[in-house]
């Protein structure tokens, strides 16, 4: 894929060809430069897998790992989850601000961030899943490495998200690449859930025998529990090692398979301070409505994700099957991504939001209202995966539309695309940190017993509330806000035409100036 060069070669060729073909060849050159090959789209999409693989592993398993494997007090686990997510949220706009001020290198502006952050992200991720041999200070260990990993992950993901605007100038090509990306990212969640769940699933056995007054039997049971716990710790390390290898491979494919384009050859506007960048983003109305709407819907699915493993284990009683149920949800979401891409192309993105988000509501209610049954749990998981796919695809498909709308209304401001993506992620992550911290703390108030095979009835009731009524309310509020989102299909297509005209005028003026310079030199 070209980087924007080629205008000089084309200008030189104009001196030796007939002028009548100039417009035709110029159009062909523009189309060729904007078009992405299937290989380019796949390489770009694979770059999104590390974020989702690690995210699904942390989202589904970190809470139960801290409580039942690291055996932290629920209050300490809630502090780790909240501070880690809050820190992650703060680093997003910070990194976005720094990326927007980065200079262009021969690898681009985004690629150096992705390349340099990868080894540090891999190391810190591995250490999150290591249980230190000391009891005092465990909370400090997990806080440090969780926050460090989130920082390194941000240095990877914010530039990668903004890279969407620099792989092509054509909106259709960007939407197509985004669909590839969403497909691979959902596959990444499947892979993360499968690796983590299947490797550690066999080590989640829980002794069912009641304690006996005979000391020898008690001693045997304690030793069996200790062996099981040690095996589980080892399984978590093996899973994290496999995920780290995949992380590095995906980053390498992205780096070598995607070429970052310069922003249409235009000069970037003057550098902004952090406060100016914040005001720039917050002053654009469609962006605010989109972010707030998806803030509530994303919170619903994050709350469901963070507590679902505990819900399956302790409320439904499917301890040996929870990893398989999670895997079914992700597989269902992966298979329905192409259908959602077709749906939003056929009926529009706003209609896809309404239909996709409301689809999950009946099944969220059903899972807590019926008596626990394994087959029904699997069927509900298949249906819930359809909405998970919509929740993955739609925000990242609509964010480029907001950036395009901003460009149309602010044609003299360039080079700040990363700010829109980073502030969006900031709000989502900060709110999710608050929700996960509160939900984990609520388990402590309900009487959650660390390392215990059975939990009080109050814990089961709390988990039911966290995976059904609360997410349903959040989805409803988010959809009401998204009704006011002003960018419909007509406005989106109008913005696309205006941006193409702006791009053509810039390219034509650059070509004319280069042709004149070459003509004068001859």
C-alpha cells in the first residue's frame, strides 16, 4: 500500500503523455492509492487481536483469579480492579495527546508506539498472573503490574485505533477494514477465553467431601486442596505465556503488513496543549452524544463480563462448565459479526444499534428467572453472543464517522484524530473501573468467602443483580441517549462526498505544483 508518494512519478510522466488522459489517469491513481488489499486489511485486523485476547482473559478471569487463586480479600480485589482501570483510563488521553504531537518517522507516527510498547506489555502481563510467595504486600504487587500493563497496552492500542484514519482516505475502505478488525478482535476474545479457560478449567476442582473429625482425613483434604491450588497457579502461568507469544506475533504481523499513510499531504495544524485538545474534542456535539450513549451500553456488557464467571460458578452451579459457556458466547459473537456488518450496511448504523443492544435484554432476564439448567445456560449464551458482536462492532464503526464530521466542520484542523479515540476509551475504561470496583466490593458486603467452594445465598443474589437488572437499565439509558445522535446515513454520505472533494482539491493542487516545478526544471 502506498504512503502518499507517487505524485512525483506521475507528474513526471505527464511530460511524456497526451494531456487528454490526465484526468482519467489521475482518478485511477487516486483509487489505487486509497484501495486496500485483502492482505492489508487482514494484517491491520490481526493487530487488534492482542488487545482483545488479553482483555477477555483479564475481563472474564481476573476477578475470580484474585479472589480464589491469589486469595485476596474482596476489598483488596476491588481496589486493584478500580485503580487499575482508572489508571488505564487516565493513560488513554495522555497517550493520545502524546501521539498527536509525535513527529512522522519512516515507519509513520503510530507504528513506533506499537512496536516499542510490545515487549514491556508482554512482560508485565505475564507477571499479573504470577502469585508471589509472600502474603503481605500482594495487593501492591498486583497494583504495580496491572497498572504497568495497562499503560503499555494503552501505548499499543490508542495508536492502533487511530491508525484507522491513516490506512486509507476512502471511507468505504476504512469501514471494510474495520469489519475485518472487528471479526479478528472477536476471534481474539474467543482465543483469549479459550486459552485461559481451557488451560485452567481442569484445575478448578473443588473438594466436595465434608470435613471429618479424624485428623488424618482432614490433613489429606488440606493437602489435596493445596495441590489443586498450586496446579491452578501453574495453569494460569502457562495460559499467560501462550497469550504473550501470540501478542508478539500479532504485533509483528501488523508492523510488517500495514503501511501508514500521511494525512493527504496536508500540513498539520499547530500543536495543542492538553486543555486545548480536551476542549477540541468535547466541543463537538455528535462525539459527546455517541460517547455517552456507548458509555452506558458498554458498561452493561463490561459489568456482565466481569461478573459472569462468578455468576456461572456460584449462582448457576456450573463450576466445571463455566469456561465452556464463556467460550460459546464468544463463538456466537464471532459468527454473527459478518451478519451485523451486512445489517448496518443495509439498514444503517443507528438501526443496528437499537436492534443489536435490545436483543440481549430478554436473555439477560431469562438467565436469572429460570431454574439453573446447563442446556438452557448454553442456549442463552448463544443468543447473548449476538449482542456481544454488536457491542464490539458498532462503536468502532461509528467513531470514524464522528471524526469525518469534525473534519468537514473544521477543515483547517488536522492531525488530532488520536484524541477522539483516546478520550472515548478514557470514559469507557474509567466508568468500567468504577463499576467493577463497586461490584467486587458489593460481594464483600454480601459475605463472599475467599477460596470457599460454596457461597452464601446473599452472594448468589448479588451476582444475579449484577448480570441482569443493572445491565438492562444501563442499556436502556444508553439507547435513549443514542436516539439524539445526529449523524444518520444521509449526513454520513454527505460528509463522505465533502471529504472526497476536499481530498481531490488538495491532491490536484499538489500535483499541479509538482508538475510546474518539474516543468521549470526541464
